[in-house]
């Protein structure tokens, strides 16, 4: 008898009148909301405009859902297109079946379209939403719990999940809750990206590459524990091979990007305020901007003082020039006075000579 286990819900859908409310769909919707909320806060902290993340998510989310469903249907085509199966079920996304690999690939395509329309760089947007995507995946994994699917090997551990449904080839019993393992792993990945982004100021898509690489590292061993049907290559599940290839691609991009484009984008959103150094939260961002404004005021004050000093120096130069002009005028005046005296002296010489001549004539007479 199992003394402890995680119970599965008796059913994964509730009805509001005739409207079905499915737990799987609720998990996806909540995950998208959380991703947009976190991404918006991070985008504003980097100098972007509020609402940009949501505007681009309008493109990314539908593309991601289509891509995730396509990947699932292609890799598990026998569930829909073999004898005795109804191909219409391939469109019933609410019954479960989304491949994260297709969701990320097609979601990136939709995000690229949205970024092009807004005129912002896709790598910067991807870096911003990377932690939110990890948290969204964590929440979405609880949809597997509602559907009693994608569990692991049998176990009697206290945290085993108890499967009660016998439809679709299920065998009731207790199994490894791989949905719980992936939930915890994705939470850790999101926190890792947030820490690394603050510590190393990751840019040009490197925060997103870190998220992809970290997720793949966990998905590999979690996928290996699952017992649901899957295609195998050389005895290894297809998704394990996919995780390995994507992991290597993400690490390669991270290394090359760090060498070719170090640092972080300065302008992330047209009309925004640009990147703020060391953005930790809204308060730190505001303080940084205030400090920048004070610095600008200081520069303006210094400039004003410099201009005033230059003007005063100019006035002093003018005063010196005026003084020189005055001295020159005095010199010219003295020169004129000297010339007048000389001329007067010249005029007096003949008079004295004439007087002397007259006196001599009187004496001779």
C-alpha cells in the first residue's frame, strides 16, 4: 500500500454550463500571461516602452502554438494518421500534445515578424523574455498532470504521481512525476538566466541562448525517464537527440556571440530611453537616470562658468587695449606739445636777433 503519493485529478476538464474549462488550456494561458508580465518589466528596465513585449507576443504566441502542435503531430503521426485513427484529432490541441521544440522555433519566427514591424532587434527582445518563457514552461507542465500524461517509470517514492486512468494504454499505478521534475528544473533555469543577466549583462541573444542550453540539459535526463511511446534513433528517444543537438547549437551561439559582439545593446526600442547601466529594478533605474540628469546639470554649470570666465577675460583684454590707447594718446599729446614749444622757440630767435641789431646800431651812432 502506498502511504504517500501525488494524486491525479479525477478529470482534467470542468464544465461551466456547456462550456468546457480544461486544466491543460488554463496552464498554457497562465504561463503566457506570466511570461509577458515578467518580460514587460524587464523590457522597461532596459529602457524600452511598456506594451512592446505584449505587442510582439501577439505574433509569437499563435506561431508558437501552431509550431508546437506541428512538431507533436509530425513526431507522433501514428496517433492521428494510421488505420483506425481519426486525423481530425490532430487539431484538438486542448487534449494535450505540444512539442516545445516546434513551439520555440515557430514562436521565434512570429517574434521576428513582430520585431520587424516595431523596428526593434529580435535578440534584445529574446533576452528580455527568456526567463519568462522558462517560467511559462514550468506552469504549462502542470497541464500534463491534469491530463495524466507524460509520466516516468514506476516508483514507490513518496512524491510519485498516482495514475488512475486506464485509457490510451495507461496502466494505473504510481510513477515518477516527470512533469514535476521539469517544473522545478524550469524554475531553476529562469532564476539562472535572471542572475546571469544581472551579473554579466548578457546581450545580443546570449541570455536566450543560456536559457535554451540550460533547459536542454535538464530535458535530456527527464526525457530519458519517460515511458510514453516515442520514436527511437540508435536506441535513444528522439527528443533526447533533439535536446543534445539544440544544446550544442545554443552553446556555440553563446560563445561566438560573446567574441563577435561583446557587451549589450544600447538602444532596444525606438522612442525608449536606451539601456541603463546595471538595471536591477525600477527604483535603481530611476536613481541612475537622476544621477545622469545631475551630471548633465554639473556639466552645464561648468560650461556656464567657463563662458563667464572667458567673457571676463575678454573684458579685461578690452580694458588693457583701452589703457594702451590712452597711453598712446598721451604720448601723442606730449609729442605735439614738444613740437609746439620748439616752434615757439624758433620764432623767438629772430626777434632777439633783431633787438640785438637795433641796440648795436644805436650804440654805434
